[in-house]
């Protein structure tokens, strides 16, 4: 590769290797495939205002030649590097494996200098007290992310984004190193972005609501972030901080955020959590029957479900668990979208008579989910599911009322990665769970008491979903169930919104 007038220019050998890379970025809404010889965009360039297509870029693996890593490294970004698009870009451009590892380690050391430690594998626990309190004779495993960088899983998404942007800067059309970064959040996502941006030496603007805790704001400013407080106009639906983020992006900022529709690069870093989960389950000889994942914006569920799909395709896990997305009953845009999607799909796929009515028990949704899982495994069903994001307004729009919940991190006005999560549930026979505030509070207390993990109410929302289905008689006592505890409890109780 050469540089002409400050712009990368590819040599023929590099171009050939780029075109043979095993990874691609493809829009799940319109089918746009990013040219491998140019930097992967963060947003689909074919998106047009008002086209009603759900444009979200998704990293795919196009080759069976990739082997799932065996592990053995400190950082997940080093262990699973061969599954990263950035790795294949820099290798195609002539860098060695050692060169890429050096980039990962330098970023990790810089993050450790800012936050006290870098990335390490987070533990998969099997707390017997929690299993006993739930009355489950099978295994209950908990992936504990509370000790991660900045206290949650969010830094995984954003460190992965930083590595992808660093690689993209070496390609034509790549982002400049001086472009400011921007995020809309009020909790863990903002803190993670500020830690990674400070370590990376990049300017960051954070858009927060007036309710953001002063101690969180103080830490953001200590890390050098520029904080803008954005009020919610009376009677106006949708998150005002997200609108401010969109304005900043239009002004030239890069979306250093976990919303997949704005930053398709964020999912890949989050997948390291799912890769570790698959590795640990395999090492213990366990197969999950169900995985409960709390959902606000959707990046966590999107990342973990995609990682498990890839681990299954690469022969690491025998089968996929049912994916259950969990939201609060007070704010449930994803639950609403799922129900509208399956109500539309079921009659076309021969399951119209199985669509549950209002107040139906979870068992009725499971029976429908089983029918749909089998249907979308066939070409006709797969095509029908793939066409869903072509009509975004039919399925997803902002929650009509200002959101409030004890689980503050899952009260996003809309689920930005909604289709990836709906697709994962349909393909695995899962379905969403809307937990009451009572269940969310009970899960928060039980999660801390039975595990000793100082996790916040957002981080135990998946447990609330498990308790809801257990109480309805849907979970068999001998099932193996997975949970993600994702955010450390802070003194103010703030969650991981955004």
C-alpha cells in the first residue's frame, strides 16, 4: 500500500487479498455489500431519508476456512482476532499477525492506564444458591460482565469499534484520525465511550438527559468528554439525546455509539462476550436450553446471538439456545415489534391458527415459536423473514410515553437493533418476555443475594425474564439456562441506558 497526497492507494497484490477476505459488511435491510477494497462504512451508504428500510450493517463470515480460536490469551480482542474484519484488513495490506497483536495490546495498555485495567475474559459462574432459589435442578450459568472495563460490557463494543476504525483508516474512504466521536447515553455506554476515547486520544461528545446523575457527569468530564444536556420536549416521542446525536453525525462526528443502525462496527466487539460464552460452555460440556438477554437498544442481544450463531456454524456448540429478549412492561418496543412481525409471518408460513391472543400464556408463544423456527429453516420462510426490515415503520417506532423503570438501562425509546434480535428469537424458537417492575426489583435483590455480584437492576433484568417464565410453568426444572449480568451497581443506581 502506498499513500498519495495523504490518501491510501492500494497495490494490486493488496487489492487481490482484500477481495479474498473471509469477512464482509452487508446491510440486513437493503442488501448493500461494502466493497472490500474500501473502508467499511459505519452506516449503510444506501440509506435514504424516508425510505422506510431498516438499514443496519452486519459483519458476516463468508468462508468455512476460519477456525474458532482455542483461547489462551489475556484479551478477548487478541484471542478472537481472526474473527474480526479489522484483522483481515491489516493482514491483507501486508501487516503480520504480530503487528496486529501489537495494535491490540497498545490500545489495551492505554485503556488500563485510564481505567485501572484492560480487557480480560469475564467469568462464567454457576451459582448453586441462585439455582436453588429458582428451584431449577439443571444448571443456571451467569456471565459476569460487572468487572469489565468501565464496569459493563459496553466497552467491548467500543474498543472493537476503535480497532475497526484504525484498520479502516488504512483504506480508501476511511475515516480521518481527527474526526470527533459522539454518543447519546446517560450511563455505562457513555462511561465506556469516554474511557476508550481517552485511551485512544480522541475527542468525544456525549449527549445526556437532564436526569443524568451528577457523579456520572463528573467522571465523564474527568475523562475529557464534552457533555451536552438535552431536554425532552413536552409531548414529543423519541429520545431527544438520540436526535442530538444524529445532528452531530450530520455535522461530521463519527457515531461512537452502540446503536447498530448508526454504528455497524459496534456489534463485532460485543461478540467477544458471546465467543467467550461459547468457549466456556464447551469447556464445561454444557449446552444451553435458553438464554435470557436484557434489551434496551439491542446491541447486547444482537452481538451475543450473532456470536452464538457463528460458534454453531463453526462447530463449537452443538445447537443454539432459545433466545429470550427481556424488556420492562413499562417500555417494550421490541416486544411489540416481535408480536407484529410474527402475526404477519405466521399466516404465510402455515402457522396462522397458532397466533396467541391477548393475555395468552408463555406456552402458547412457545408453540408458535417452535412452528416459526421450523418454517424459517426452509427457503420460503427464510425469505419471508429476510424481507421484514423492508418496512420498518410497520414494526418499530418510539414508545409513546416517557420511559421509566428501575432497570434504567433498558428504557430506550426504541430498540435500534430490533430486527437482529427478532431474527435471533425466530430462528431459535425463542420469544420476548415483558417483566413487571415487581419482577425486575425482585430479580435485582435475588441476583445480588444469591451470587454476591454487585450488579445493577438493568444487569439482572434477564433474571427477571427467567423468573417470569418459571412462574408461568414454562421453564422445565432440568433445563440449562444462561444469564448475563452486565452492569456494576453504582452508588446512584444508574443503569446502562444507551
